[in-house]
């Protein structure tokens, strides 16, 4: 039985400075479904062009946005043994 390659899953971490809340998203676009550009201090297009990465987080007076990888355990769930 071949073992499937583990997919890396991106996580976008948003820290709103005003109330020190933390939110986690699966994509940059997903952030803007919950927060407006006015609340974040940056537009979707500008954030995409910024080059968000693990080593290059975005920060302004309203928020900090970081990009990371979700670490998960490899499991045998859903695999059938023959």
C-alpha cells in the first residue's frame, strides 16, 4: 500500500491590536470575508502584493498578519488495510 504525501496547509494568523484578539484563516481572501479593509488598514490587493510569508509578516497600527504552516499528525484514519 502506498503512503500518500502529506499536504502542507497554510494558516494565516491575524492579531487585531485594538482588543488583542487572534483569528486564524485558511487564506488571505478569507480574512476579508470577516474584516473590512478599514478595520485592517490594508486592502486585499495590497496584502496579496505585499509578499506575506513566514519571515515577512505584515504589520501596521491596526493589526499583525502572519503566514504559517499548520502542523498536523499523520494518521491512518480512512485507510483500509488489505
